[in-house]
């Protein structure tokens, strides 16, 4: 192709929270797309990982949803849905009873009418939106405004509940606001990187690469990995601590005591914080021996870790799902932050706690407040003046409610008990990803109205919908995302929309207008972004907060269309500085989780079987996680042949002793069931065995990605009981009691 026929668009990768910049080139004559890393983007400086590099392979119409349609969901759930496509849909209209194509005007009128009727008959608390960290900030903003400001309910939750809600809760307890005080440059500037519950080599590879490059140039930099599994990140570690799942708070309480006892407290910094004495009192019992005993590490391992932290004032503690996806996730986050507040290592070059966000726009969703317990613009739902300010800004017809809305893991019960009559699921696949996934599926079967907005043609959740709405995907839609270091980047359209698909913000706004609400007359995502920015700045003099986007935009002089990646709050946020707009930072007293070590009633914390195996089944502790080359439920990454090569079937990794006890070898098949007596106990999962001592004895690992759309009986969520953190309501996904049986 001649140079003139190539059009290059500056956009961002839609996968992980690193938020890499992408240069996407479109050959105008062939419509062929190629991607490479954007050398000017401050997240990745031109590099892309395997997922980002294969983005172009995931495009095309073949597996895309192209038209809105009605569906007989019970028939579809029984496998009778033919997965409509652009070419087949018109014929299905006439001769198929499972799905019926519909035009946008009709379906938007109908959705608005049915939501309004549900609200009239059952009240505003009878509807719920379940949205996603895959949405752009503009989509998220409109959904949240519609539900909280106009429908009059806080029943909007996001799949970020499964991803980041413990980090949100931990940040708010520590800093009075949900903010990450550091920057990606800290990963290069630190002398010690501690990864807690994070396989960064696979899950945030480009940022991990930045640390490794710096370590290569200066081998004195150290890496500690705290993870029950020996992951690929451990290949580069100076120390790996394979602690028993769920015992991180003991390790960090011990660290707090060790740093204090050995003279590493920054007294003047700690004096500016609250809660120091109570936190130290809670840590007092955690001697080296007590920590070693509770975590099943050796005293030498624990002491070596503590000595490394003590010796390196430039320490970054980066944490992700191994910390957040826990029934004590918020305490784990605060236990980590405590160690940084004690030593004054927060928001300084090369030092700080750092939450690695899982999804591309988890942070943007938090900024617009699209969780059931958040408001908008970093204002607080439990503050009457804040609610009043937002309602005034939106010109809401009524006041915003104070109560927390229905959260993700409560949705199934809310539907089954008849409290929720209509649910709208957007850009997420909860029939695969939620714990007790079969209960949620049953709930959708019984729900009066299930609307699903999606870009993929087939997913386990689409099969449970009454109404399916085609949304635009990456490469078509435009808007913005915020990455883990608070950097807002533009995601830009490079291709025309597939079929009749529409942006999610447009779909929400159209329904809102048809429900009779004013304030949704948007023509372009830039109008939404600027309204969101204005809300973050609204009444800053009365209710000051760190997020003030109008001020940031003014300072950087950035019009939306050509906006360069913008890090709000600056590179580091000094949480004890006079300019910090929130409360004094707090250390939190961490008491042992009541259920520690007791999640699996057949196993002690170190994996010894309390109840002998019956020789046919083995009780184990299930840890779920990601593969390097797949994303979420694979609806997009599985389209790229190269990305399917890493692992082509669902696997369960077993310790050699567990495999021997079960009498299974590599590549044999096993059946996984839940031990607990939750209602979907009959649910089971099939997986191929991978024998490896990378898991501890008593533990087993299975990737989270597989769904019935790709393999039979592969939804691992069906055997995970719902056990949530009491503060964040984030579910435990790394410590579930299972029973494994050879087949
Ligand atoms: Fe995309 Fe994350 Fe890979 Fe960057 S590191 S290319 S954002 S998946």
C-alpha cells in the first residue's frame, strides 16, 4: 500500500490496567489493520505484550453482534439459539421462534417502556445495571447518571467489584479518598519491588518489563514475590514467599512490628497519620515465629523479607488480585499501606503502595462513581451534602438516595427473592465470572426482564437475555480510559461500526430520553467527558477533592480530540502535604480474619488433609487466576490464533503429591466440585490435569477464562461459593474449598 493510503490512529489497548498506547494503522484500500506500540505513550513507550500485539487479529465481523434482537431466553439457554450474524439474521426473523430481529427505534422504545413500567409497578429499587471496567469513561458516566440521578436507585454495580473494590475500600480507609499515590516511574526508581498477590509477568507485562529493564541495568535492585504459587514472576525474584493463601495480613502485621522494633519508623511522618498506636497494638503479637507458623513460611524466609524492606527506603509494594479477591481483601490492602505509612514511603519517587488495576478502565469507573457504594466525581454517597451537590449538578428530578445499592454478588439473591425485576448487563459475562455462577444463571432465567449489551455474538450471558443490544467494540468506539497511574488516555475509533452496533453511552442516553429524562442530549463523547470533568470540579471550594479535571485540562491546555495522555494529581500525591485535600492518612488496626485457614474444612492451612481422602476424591483449595495470553472470558482474545497456543483446554494444576493421591497423570481429566453446601452444589467443572510443584501441596490452580462457549463444563465460577469481604463486598476467588475426582 502506498504511504498515502495508510491512516494511523493514536489509541489505547483495551486489555489490562497498564493502559498502553497503541498506534493503529488502517490501510484504506484493504481495510487491513496493523498495530504497534505508541512510542510517545508514557505507559509503554512503544512496547506491547502478546495480547496488545495481536489486537488486529481480534477484529472483523465474524463473531460480532450486529443487530438488536429479542430472544426466547429459556430456549436459548437450552442451546437452541443459533448465534445470529449479519448474514443469517434476516432469515431468522421469519422462521425462527428463538430470536427475532428488531430495529433500534422499536427496541429502544420498548426497553424504555419496560423499565418505566417496572419502576411504576415495583419502584425504582426493582431495576439494576451491571456494568464493566471494559466500558469507556463516557459510557460509565451516562449509566451512573441515569441510574443514580434519574431512575432514583443506586443499583448500579460493575465487574470492578470482582477486581478492585478491596483496593477502593482500602484507599478510602487509608487516605480518605480512592487514589493511587504513585506512578509507573516508581517501578524504575525503586530499589525493592514487592509483588503481593500479583503475577505481574503475565498480568501487567509491559510495566513489569520496565522494572526488569531497570533491574538489568542495576542488579542491586531486588524483587520479592509474595504468592502461594511459583508464577513466572518468580523467575526474576530474589525471594519468593509461597505463603498459605489468606495469610498476607499476618505477614504484614509482622512487618509493621519488625520495622517498629528495629528502628525503621519515620517518626515525623507517622506523627502526621492517625491510627498508629492501634495498628501497632494489633501487630504486637506477630513475632517472626508467629508469622512463620501462620503463613507456613520459614522464620528465615520471613526475616529475609523484613530485612529487605527495612534496608530499602525506596520500596514499592504492588498488589493486585491475590490481595483484592479475598474475603479479607480490604484488610490486606490496608496492612500493606500501613507499612508504607509507618516508614513515610508514600507518594515519593521510587516508594509507595501501588494498586495494579486489572481492567483497562477500572479507574475511570471509579472516577465516575459507577459502583453501588460510590457517588460520582470522587464525592461520597454517604454524605448528604455531596449527594445534594451531584443532584443539583445533574438537575435530577429527585434527591439521590443514601443507601448502598445492590452489589454484584447480591444480584442473584435479589432477583430470586423478587426484589430485582429487571437487570441490564453491559460489556461483561457474569454467567461465567461471578461466584456461584449457576445461581446467577438461574436468577436470569427467572428475571422478568434481562437486557444484555454486548459486542460479541455469543457468550454464556447473552444466552440468558430477553433483549440483546449490539454495542461497538474496540476499534469502533471513542472515548477515554484511566490507567493504574491515574493517567487518562483517549481510545479512538479507527473503523466504521460493525452492522448496526452503537456506542454504549448512546444506548443509555437514548433509553434515558425515552424514559422522559432531561440531560441526556449528547451528540458526541466529548460532551460527556466535559460534563464529567465539570462535575469533578463542581463545588471544589466546598467539597475539595484531589480529582479536579477542569483544572487539570486548563493547566495542560488539552482539547478533547487531540488530548495527550493526562495524569491527574501529578506524578506523586503527597498525602501528608498541606495541599492534600482529604483527611490525614490512617493506619488501620488489622485483626486476624475470623475465617483464616478455615475456608477448606478438610484441609489445614498448610495443605494437610484433616479428613483422609476416600481414595477417589481429594479435598483441595482452589486458586483462580489469569493466563498470559487470554483476557477475561476469551470472547476477544480467543479470536487470535496465536493467543490460543499457550493453553488450548481448561487445566487444573495439581501438586505431584495430590496427583499421586488421586492416581492421575499429566493430561488426565478430573472433575471439580464444590465442597460447600451452597445451592448449586450439583455444578461441576471438567479440566485436564497439569502436574507441577509450582502450587503448594493442598492447593490447585485453574485459569478463570473458560466458559461453556469454548468448552463443556468449564465455568470455574460454578464451583466457587460466594464469600465476600465484609467491607468491600469483593468475593473470595483465590481460596475456595473444592473436591477433585478423576474421571
Ligand atoms: Fe495491553 Fe496490558 Fe499488554 Fe499493555 S500490558 S499491551 S495494556 S494487555
